[in-house]
């Protein structure tokens, strides 16, 4: 966990006082809704279909037990007893009353939480691998660099009013769990031929109306140059980004129109002016940030202890959960545990106040008080002793977060859709709920293997449908809900955009179409362990299209 200092706390407290005054002026009528809008957006407050929605920042997806308890408190006291974890490692509350918002902010502030820069045309919450710091395949903890960027970008006077929102993600692992190639800036820590550690810099990724995979503009950037180079990118974007057309305002459009090579030249010219100035990272500063992260004092433990072996051999359900939800830890005798927020028939990413309180307690008992949020809308306990896994599993089962479907067909990513969002064209949650029912048989799901379904209720793509193995996009046709289906997308180190399957299908047929797609996959795969994405890459979309539309 990162330990915040007096400066951080003062910043949050002053913002709370400022926002309390702004809300009072809105309630009195001194401010109109139009005047209030930019002020509330700076604090993560949206006006949705039914109420104000508050989006809370969870920097690089890391929460303490105390912070999770505070989120449970907010859900119970001010909302409707639940919260929604998002694909940006944030948490959203959908039913906050305007008059309660200042008190909510004050409660959050006491736990070191806030909503700053979770909305508006600024640098949004910086995300990273939910296994950061514990993954065996990473070269170092990327959260340190995410924190350096967070501090630099928070309330940055030049970049608080960009042409459009701006998203940054960082990974340090061989397998990309942070989806860096679909971000405005993607950063990948790696070593060059000389053994030095630095960043591959990708720009222009993003989904939404015009999706693009990010392009590498610098293969290796030394650590000392991280801030200056990112600032150079933002300066070029701030100067040349389209402000006359909201649909063409993202940096991905600028990179596409200029070309990656020409864009890189513009960045390099700006960078040469600032690279050796105040933004050059002093190793002492990086060391200070690193020292503010507190890591667990692990015990010396053996892998696969006797109590774990006995529990695995005697309980098939526990063994299934182990195989699905447990990942290797970089420290011997420990494990990374993923908690599924995708129960049968449940809204993806939702957690009740009771679940959040229980998870906070379990994290305190079994994970050194630390919890992570993944962009797949699940939670992680990153530091669990393997000997404790049988007991922990029983407790997770009791609160409903031990469904062994992580990464499988029912582990669906979905935006809130038309049930909550004023931008949505269609519902997302009911489709996700129906698909979890259709694929409730976990034996079938495990036979299908890794298969990601992503659902977005509109073209803004908050459900990341473009990079789902199966992507579902809601579109409106003459007042009715229709859905486009794409196949073959992926968000990892081999990121690709899915290909359109065929004509959009009506709401009532979506689940049937997905079942047909999955049935076609079973027929088309060459071997039982050929993954869905591998089959699509091998045969293309056409054989799936023939199966799906044969009787429609």
C-alpha cells in the first residue's frame, strides 16, 4: 500500500470544503445545473438517468481494508446498499442524493478516498495490473510509476482542460493484464539489450466510436524521462487535439490523422525542450515514492502445504475453485486470489455493503489488509498464505464471491447500460444476467476454457466490447434495442479489435446468438484445449456467421 502524506490529505480536505460550498450554491439556486456541471464533474459526480452518480478513484486499483469498509459505509448510509466496480478500477454509486454529496466526500476523505479526476477532460485514474507487486512475471512493481504519474497529473493546471478525457495504463509483466494497448498512453516496463529498465511508450489506443490499437512511438524510454516524455505527449495533444468536434477530440484521432511517425516527431521536438529540465526524474524522488509503499512481511512458507493438499483431494468444489481462481505468487507459500463479482443472475461488478465489509475483514485476516480491483470488474486478495486457502474459500463461499468462473464464459464484463446511464442506447445488465444463467453449468464453462464476453450499452464502449473475445454492442433502431456482435477481440499483449459477425440482432435473440456462437466454436475447434480466440484466428468469422444466421 502507498502511504499518503500531509500534502495529500490537505489537498483532499480543501477540495471537500470547496465542493460543499458549490453544492450549497446549487441547492439554493445560485448556480444553475449548467453552471454546476463542470464543478461536479471535477469531483466525479455525474447526472444519470435516475440520480446523481458518484465515481470514486481507486488509484492503480489498490484498496486497504479500512477504505473498503468506508465504501461499505457509503453504500449503506447514502446509496442503496451496493456499489459498482468499473473497468477503470473505480467504484460507482448510482443513487447518491445531491444534498448528501458533501458529507459523502467528507467521509471518503477520512479514508484517503475522493472522486477527483474520475471525470472531465483531464488525466483520469491511472490503472495497472491488479497483480502488481506480486506477479511472478513482472520485472518490478508498476504502481510506483503510476503513483509518480498520479501525483504529477492531479490538478495539473495545463492538463485539467484537455480536448477530451485522457487515460493512461502501465504494466510491468510479460502478460498484459492492464490492457495498455487500448489506452491514450500505454506504458510497458521492460529491459533493453543492455539490461536497463525503461518503458515502451504506446499512444493513440482507445475504444468508443472509433476504436484503435495503440502504436509504439518510443521503443525504450529511460525511467528518468518518464514525466518529461508523458508531458511532451500531453502538450502536443493539448495544442493540436480537436476541440471543435467531440467525436474527433481524442488523441487516437490525432495520431491516426497525423500518422504515428509524424506524431512521434512532434512529441520529440517538444521533449527536447523539457527533457533535461525540472521534469527529469531525480533518482532520489523515485526512491522516496518507492519508500512510501509498504509491502507485507511475508513468512517463510512452503508451496503446496499438506493442509492444502488434503483439502484439494477431499473436496472437488474446492479443487475446482483452486484451479480457477488462484494464481501463482512471486513469494513461495503465498497465492493471489481472485474474487468473482459475477454470480449467476447478478449484475457484473456489483458488491453489496455486506460483501464489502466481509471482504475488508477477510483481507485484514488473510491478505495483510490489502485488496485490488481489476479492470475485469473482479476483486483480488493479493497476499494469501496457501495454508489459509481452504478456510478462506469457505468464507468467500458464504458471502457469494467464490464462483469459480474467473476468465470463463460467465465472467462477463458489462457497463451499467440503460438501467442507469443517460448515454446508453440499450440495456446491458439483463443480457449479462441471462448469459450467466445460460452458462451456469461450470463443467461446460471449464470445458470451453478462457472465453471473454464484453457488453456495452452504447458506442462509448465502457464495457470494452471491441476487445472481448465475444463483443456485444447495443444500438438503437427505430426505438428498439438491437445488438451488434463481434468476434476475435482481445486486450492483452496481442491486442486486437473484434470483427463484426453480421447484422445486428434484436434484444430477445442476443442470448440465443451467443449460444450459437459458442456451439459453433465447439464444432470448429481442432482440439479440446484450443481456445475460442485461437479458433477465431484460425478459421475467421465466416464459419460462425454461417451457423448463427442460417435460420434467421
